[in-house]
């Protein structure tokens, strides 16, 4: 029996508003990010979810909290859903990194696996821990719908891993997950189906999910 996982990137932070790589840094939500969290909670109430899980990073926990309150508690904290450590790229913009080392940025854009930033977590390792965490959630919640709040890069890497796409191509295949938008997958054992991608909660609440052919 499959589980439905509703994958959500946390709300906006100041660093994300400036296009900085937050990674493992604990950056707070902006006022807009807090409002996005409340909108997500309203959407989750209308959509109907059975459980809420979150990365341990505060920006994800705060985003998940309103949805978890719908169920009368807090989110299940999953350590393996923390964001990727970007090493040299932490707290920096692409423009800043390009000014210092354009060749490093070129290698990263060409293939994020072989050209990972110096000192960063390997994309393959991040994808493995994230995809296993998501499959474990699916096993624990068979037949249920689980809202999962995590991070832009980690979720894209996990999607690649679970859908059989080379992880180093995550930026090309999934250019961006928007703050507080919903990507829905069905997980049954080792099989994963993509049901919708990057759907804003307002649009999803008004018009239902937009399924994609898999």
C-alpha cells in the first residue's frame, strides 16, 4: 500500500530572499516566511493530512508548526532531512563565489556531483540519506498522507534519487522548489511516482492538485 508524501520547502528566510546558500546555517524566517507557514497550515487543514514531519532546522520546524497544530501536536522531527552542507558556498551568493573562483562555479553548474563546492556534503550522500528518510516515513505511514517540510536542495536531490535521475543533474531537472509550495509523490516500497510538482498552496487549495504523467 502506497503512502502519499507532500514535500514542502520551508518558508522564505532573509538569506533566501538574497539568493544566499543557507545550507546548515540556522537562518530565521522573514515575516513573509511566517505568513507562508500559516498559509501552508490552512492548506493542510483543507487538504487533509494524517501526519506532519520536518527537518530539525528551525526554518523548517517553524514552517511545519501551523500544519502540525491542525493535528493537535508538533511535527515529527527527522534528523536526516536537514539541508545539505554547502561548505565553501555557505552564506554566499553565486555572484560572490563567481567573483572569487569562476572555475569552481562553472564545475558546479556543469555537474553538481563531480563539481560540488569545496568542503560540501557530496550530493550522492545527501540524496541517499534523504531518500531513505522519506521511504522510512512512507513505511511508517502506509496508506496515509504525510506533509514533509524540508529544504530546496535536499528535496531536489531526493527526488532525483527516488525517480532514477542522476543526482548531479538535480539543478537542471528541478531548477527550483518555491518556498512553501507542495510537490506530491506516491511511495510504495522501492517505487516512486511523481504526482505534482511545485504547486503553490493557494493554487492547490483553489484548484486541486495538478498531476503530472510519470
